[in-house]
C-alpha cells in the first residue's frame, strides 16, 4: 500500500511539473524580433503630421524672446518627428537624454528619466515621435523636449519626462544604422554668430585641429575634486593656439573617461554641441561639447598634427 501511495505522489508531481513547464514556456517564448520590445507600436506614421526639427523650433521656441534662457511650451498640435539618434548615454557622459537629428539638418535633445537608453536607442536608430502632449522648451538656451520642471527660483524649463510617458510617445523604426549618422564640421568663424548657434545647438559636430588648454599629460577630463553643482567639469579648448573661453568640453564626473588624462597636442573633437547662456544678449553663448565616448577624441599625429 505504501508503494502504491508513493507512486501516486510521484505521478502527481510529474503532472504538476508538466503544467508548470507549459505555463513557463507560454510566458517566456523566444522573441520573434518582429516587434520592438520598447515604444508604442500602435503609432502610425502620417506624412501629413510629420514636421521637421527646424519647423518645430520655428513654430515654438524661436518665437520666444532671445533673452529667455528658460521656458516651456506644451505641444497641442498633432505633430510627429521622424528622427535618428546621434547621441546617447553609452559612456555615461550624456545623462537621461538622447540627441536626435532629421533631414532638416538640425538637432534637438529629448529628456527621459531612464538610464541605459543606449540599449534600445543606439546611435543610428531611427524613431517616430508623437509630439502631442509633450513639452518643448529652452534650458540654458538648449532646445529640449520633455516635461516642465519649476526650480526653487521659480524658473520653468523642460526636464526629464517619465519613461512611461516616453514609451507611449515613440516608435522604433527598423534597425539602427550608425553609417547614416555623420558629424558636421564646426565652423569656427561662426563661433559667435547667433543664427548659427540657434540652428546648430543639439547637433553632432566635429571641431577639427584644436588643443586642450592646460593639457600636460596628467590633467584629467573630469576629476571629482573639480566638479561643479552639476557633477561636471568644463575644460577650455584652444583654437589656433589661443584659449577660447566660448568653447569648452563639458564632461561628467561619471563618464567612463572622466579619470583619463586630456591629450596633449592637436585633436579632432566630435560630440553633441550644446550651448549655455543665462543671458545671451549680455554675455553671449558658450559652446559645450558633450563627448559621447572616448572614441570621439581623435588624436592627430604626423602630417595631421600641424
């Protein structure tokens, strides 16, 4: 009798195991790679709704007074952006945002409260963004898409939207193609040109044949001892042998290359070019280069190092 009872227990356990395995197989079926795991796949591309980044700016932030450094506008129109990712947080230097560009040749920053964005928004990934209900505005004179945030001083600017909000407003299109992301060369003759600033802030660009001021082979990009309230360090760039206060490399103390020594000699610097100005009509703009990774530092040697 005990043997029969024991056999029944074994059979019951096997049946339960089979049921559990069947349920697990249903829940954890292999991905088909046909439906992106992130984003809102119900968003339908509509050419009549697509606006360029250039036109989006013209119809929103460009109408604000040039002296405004912080402001936010809610997008009520049924607009869409079709853009490609040019910068993300892969090396920890860009935080909670991605930079994107479109065929208009302009760029914009999208602020998202989530780390590891590079995992599903790699360089070259094309996305469709449903803008209705999101906010666009200016922070430090950079144009950003996000959600409004009011600081202790009463200033409101676009900050990081929740990931749930972002997930409802974008759709992944195809697979990433990094070859379609090419930086534009920064025109040093337009360093102080306001029109150039407004059309090129947020873009992926390369500053060629320059040096880092005070680089001695030991001074690092962003030592913790020198960080400011934003956990970053700004290093001045030398253009044509002269330190240029209006052009800096802005690095986070959390960047993978923060503790690396700045190179001596000539370099090409590629990154997302942002600007900073609390009162541009009075003090002008400071260009800030956000390196995406250490690979954006091209050390020139031989004939190129002149």
